[in-house]
């Protein structure tokens, strides 16, 4: 017997798995949002420092680790999706710097523990204030293999600073 | 004293540009795991990466 038409009424919920989805069909893969719940201090000059993201706003597939140790194979503060595909990653940092020097801050996206992309350059052009609030946004689309690949958020600044969020 | 400060004392001719994300040849990193700052990449065209002994000798 030939089946000429199949519609969703004949499918059980969750019956179509990711490998069955053809090219050009967007699924609803893992997605998360997390942020820091406290100011992170002691970020050294000229040093790419990982940002601690302790609070999860949402994590649809439990692919984000909001602790500073590896949990279930997910490194500290990393997003390690269990579905292969291209992911849009956005990280925002806001730093507080002191001093009257020209200061820069960059958000950085790391992939598998290594630098991957830099964000915009936040700076206090003029550098005449005693303290300054600088922000930077890093955004990229990155392929993650759904098994071993993960991403994390780092920050770099040219003055000793603390990260507000 | 931070690792950055120690390296700057060993090689006073280095500038912040050597450590910057864009075009820098030296990458210092801290994974916020308690191990502190470390040299993730050293590709400076003139100065060799300092040894741990050289870094430990810098106290102030």
C-alpha cells in the first residue's frame, strides 16, 4: 500500500528526530540565556578572563553549565549544545575601570577553550574621568558539532577592572 | 603582582599593544578556575617567552 500523503496528524509528538530533518529546515535546537549575578572583580590588565555566568534565565536542553567546574561533560560556564548546527552567540560585558587613562574593554567568544571572536571595543575616549563604565558586545555565528564543541564568554581590558555583568 | 606586570618588568619595552586582542603577539589568559593568569600564546618576534624561573624572580 502506497502512502501518498503524510501530515502532522499522523505523527506522534517528538516522532521526527533531528537526523530526519532535511537541509534548509530549521529546528528548535538548544537555546540558552545566562548572566552574572554578581560583580566579578580582580580582572588583570591585558588578560583574557573568563566571565562567570551563574544565573540561567533559560536553558531549553540543559546544555549550559552555570558553575565553575565541569558538570556532565560541560566545562565551566560553557554552552555545549547536543545538536549539531550553526548557533548565533551573543555576549555582553560591562566593565568598571578607574583612572584617567584611555581604557578599552573587549568581550570575547571562546570556542573549545581557545579565542574565537572579539567583540566591539568599549572605550572611554578622552580618558578624563576618574572612573568609567565600558561595555562591549561580541556576536558571531559558529558551527558547533553537537558532541564536543562548546563556547564561553571572556573579557579583555587594558586596565585593572571589574566586570559588572 | 599580576603576570602582566611581571612580564612588563622583564621586558620593559613591551607595550599594551603587544597584549591586545587585535594584532597582539602575547595572549595572557585566566579561566576563572582558581589557577590564575597564564601565558596562552607567545609569538613575540623578538623576545622569547619568559621562563617560570624568570617570572618567579619578579616580586615587586
